[in-house]
């Protein structure tokens, strides 16, 4: 694909639904400081260009190639999953926020936004990975082994707490049920790529702090990738259930291998 045709394709995926997504994002950005105005007042004198750049980047990604049914489903799953992860970590003392909340509600919208942005990043990773003849299953299990070892070390302070058992069971189920190793590797890499910048910003600015005091811990960066895999598994299972019930909705995780084959609404 030539550079001109690639640019034309990328721009064509901004369409009328992109305006809806942008409007929702603006509403979210206005609502959070309005509801938590005490936090906004504390930070009025600080212009954090790094955070602004991250959110502008995620917003631009989120508005690209909007697919309402799939995106709404992913946002709902990511919001629920984010609440589960944040509740686990803050209540077991693995990390804490500067406000002391367990967890703070204002952090939860970041999960669906990051998940939707990552779904677009997966496309870029997959366009590269699809050209490589690599042992994807072996790579998948290599990442799984590294993550499992890192997580086993990370959770030691909370290993006797039942929320940690539930979380470990959920992650073990995610790892064991892999059926599309290349897609999973794409999800892992995309989630880790965005997750690193989010984690670096949050830990370096002491918005949240891990008990290890690392900025950030490698295993938490990998956890962003496995969170994306968990969300994809949930969407695939939900889509399968809908199909069994005869519903026509398609909510399964995106097939990032070639979105050019899909129909889109007219461009702006």
C-alpha cells in the first residue's frame, strides 16, 4: 500500500460516528473535573503536558474506526474489569492513590478509554505481525510464563487474601483459554505499549503508588496487556452467547487483521 493510499484509508475511518465519540469524550472531560472539583482546584496551577498528550492521543485513536456495538460492549466490559482490578489492588494494599480512596471513582473512566484506544493500536501491531512467520503460540506462552512469574512475586503481600485468589483464577483462565495466539500477542503488545505511558505518568507523579515503589513495575505494564486479553475473551464469550440466543448483535472483539474489508459509515 502506498503512503497516499494508506493516509487516505486512515482518514476515511474518521466518520460521522467519530463526531459522536468526540462529543462523548468532551462530555467526560468536562464532567470529571466538575464532579471532583476539589481535585481540579488543587491542580489548576499545574499544566501537565505529558498527561494532556496521552489523553489527546487516546482520544484521536478512540474516534478512529468507530463501531458502535463493539465499542459500547468493550467500554462496558473494560469499566467493569477496571473496577474489579482497582478494587482488588487498592483493598489489598498492592497500590494506593494519593486521595486514599479504594478505589477512586474518577479513575474508572480511564479504563474504557484506554481499552478503546488499545483496540485501535492492535490494528497497527497486527499489520506488522501478520507479515512475520513467527511461532506465535510459543511466543504467547513465553509472555504468559514471564507474566505469571512476575505476578507471583508481585502479589506476595496479598497472597492470603481471597480477592487475590479470585484475580489469579481469572488471569489463569484467560491465559489457559488462548485460541488465537497472534491476536493475543497483538493485544498484549498494544496494551503494554499504551500501559507503559499510563503507568509511568501515574507512578512518576505519585497519582498512584505501588508498594514496590517502582516507576513503574514491569509486571503492571504487562498486566495492561493481559487486561486487554481478558476483555477480548469476555466479548468473544458474550458474542457466542448472543448468537446462541439468536440475537443479531455483534459484540465480539475486533478482528484487527484487516479492517479495510469492513463496511464503514460515510466519511466526514
